[in-house]
C-alpha cells in the first residue's frame, strides 16, 4: 500500500496553490520550503502586473487558507536532498536547518536591536544590511524571526532580551524522510547571474542593476524605502535604460525566452514614471512579448511621454564620468549604431529553474519535464511564467498528483 499523502516542494505561489488545492479536497499535504518564509519570489516584488496590486493581496489569502486547514503541514528551512520511488510510493530525504527561534516568538523585534552581527540582506539582493536574527518583511509568513546559523556568533544577546523564551540556540539540524503518493515540484526560479554577462558591466559599475533589484528599490519595505535611487550616490535618476534579453535567447547564456521579463520592465517603467514623471526612459529589446490581454499594458506604456521603446540588442555598457553609463546599441529601425548615456541601467535577466535531485526527468534547460508521472512540475519549475499562469498550472499539477495517490499514476 502506497502513501495517501501529497508532498509539495517549494512554498512560492505555485506550491502554496498546490498545497491548499489538495488539502481542501481532503488530502494530507506536507509543504517543504527551503527558506524560513513562504511566498517565494513574489514576496520580493513591489507590485504585480497587470493590475499593479501589491503581492501581499495574492499571498495573504493563501496563508489564511493554510492556517485554517489542519491538513497542511509546513516545514520551513527544509531542503529536499533526494527523491525516489514510483507513482503512489515516493520517499524524500529532507534536510532541515534549525531556525533557532521557536513558536513563542511574537515578532516584537527586541532581538534585532540586541544582535551585534550585520550581514548583507539577501531579501534585498545585498543592497542593504540586516542582522543575523531577522524577519524578511512585515507580511512574512510564518510571522517569527529566524537566525542565520552561518552568520550568528552565538553571543546569546538575543536570548537575553527575549521576554518570551523564543530563542533556542541549541536547535540542531535534522534529516527527515517523508513518504508521499504524489509529489508537486514547485521549486521555481533564481535570477540568471548578471555578472556572467561580461560586456554589460554588472558587478563592475554600481549603477547597472538587475530587474529583481529594481523591484526591491521600488518597494516601500526595500533598501531605500521605496524611493528609486542610484546605488552609487543615492541620486534621483533622470535617465534610465532597460536592457531586455540580458543573457536570454542567447546560446552562451539562457537559450530560451523567460516570457515575463518584457512585462517586468514595462511594469518597472510605470514605477519610474510614478516617481519621476520627467525621466527619460528607453527600453532596448529584440522583440516585445506581451501576450494576450497584456497588450493593453504595452500600449499604455508606449504612449507615455519620454518613453522610447527601441528595437536593438545592447552590445556593451561602459561606465563613464559620474557613474553614468554609455550603451552601444544598433537601432534596427533607424539602421544605425547609437551610444546613449544614462544615469541608471536595469538588466532584464531571465529565470533559471531550481532543480531537485532524484528520480525526476528534466528538459534540456533544467525545467521539470512533462513526462514525469507521479512527480509533477508546477509554475516556474516547469516553465518560465507569470503568477496567474503559475496558479492555474499548480491547480492542474495538483490533480495529477492526486491521480498518482489514487491510482499509482495509472
Ligand atoms: C523582474 C521580474 C518581475 C516579475 N513581475 C511579475 C509580475 O508583476 N506579475 C507576474 O504575474 N509575474 C511576475 N514575475 C514572475 C513571477 O516572479 C513568477 O511567476 C513567480 O515567482 C512564480 O512562482 P513559483 O512559485 O513558481 O516560483 P518561486 O516564486 O521561485 O517560488 C519557489 C519556491 O520554492 C523554494 N524552493 C526552491 N528549491 C527548493 C528545494 N529544493 N526545497 C524546498 N524549497 C525549494 C524557493 O525557496 C521558493 O520559495 C516577475 C519575474 C521577474 C523576473
């Protein structure tokens, strides 16, 4: 007899959706997430296209559904190291890193004031610092602190000031074995490493940033409290270039199109325009991909004043005086080479799938292949896609996982 449970790997919007969908039709679900908090990459966005609502509105309803449903068991800081078996009968080996903060935590924040250790804030892509004991943002779920074990010096100051006895520095690493009849792999994506793009100056010129960083610059709980400022001198940018397909559709980097970066940049143009209506904005693209109803959003941005969408691939970026950047581009429509100078450059880097080791078939790019039977990919682990398609895809994946529980994948 196989297992009647469903394992969901990854607690982003796809994994959350799969977990609640399966639990709400009566299945026991274990949701494992490798970081201390649920929500995945969406928690780091300033707003969602196309409606430009805040990410919390989509996430919060799922957190509520999870809290109300005893059939969902969440394990955070849990990374799947291996998965093996067959439809109806899988076994996952999961390494759980200690949080060192227990459920007594009220997120009061006294521990943060006491902690003497500062580290680069991973949530803000290293653009500011946080303490070794931290919570990522006000809407973080679960609402309790976590200690970065590698960074913590064990001084115990957080424990001294905690009035709730919530700090447990003796928690240790565990390895769990989880059995499941069906598995949803919703491990999502990481941004393509922009420093691999030798000619585009990322990591050398501070005012060349990646698109994911722009989301944090615009976010009110980001490193600049939502004000879009140049990293080098905190100046308000007067001219910004968005460089599309930074590494995407390129055999030397990511051969595929990530599907969401054009819309991501069009959305970020609206962030800039809201703060700096007079800013000169250019977006350099190979093709603009705004499918279906997203066309309206594209037209709205095209019609904005001082916004130029220019067909041409940026070949090189060089830092010039005052931290400004000079771009070398072929303007395809005009048939000439241009070299505009701007204050800030945003590289639209693509999505790299996060893989789980074990008995899972992946396609040539590392996305979960459609030919797996009891192990099903969902959202960006399966293909680069936006939030609404991730949600629909996760619902479909849940049905496939339930079929694996019920019929062993038959
Ligand atoms: C710049 C930019 C802007 C964007 N803006 C928008 C937008 O405005 N609107 C929109 O619809 N879409 C947008 N997107 C796309 C959006 O980010 C994705 O659709 C969304 O993140 C997909 O969610 P997911 O759950 O599939 O993956 P993720 O958000 O990546 O979540 C995956 C989760 O799995 C966890 N995980 C990974 N590996 C493991 C493991 N081995 N074990 C346990 N857990 C693991 C991760 O920690 C993470 O929490 C944007 C993308 C970019 C690049």
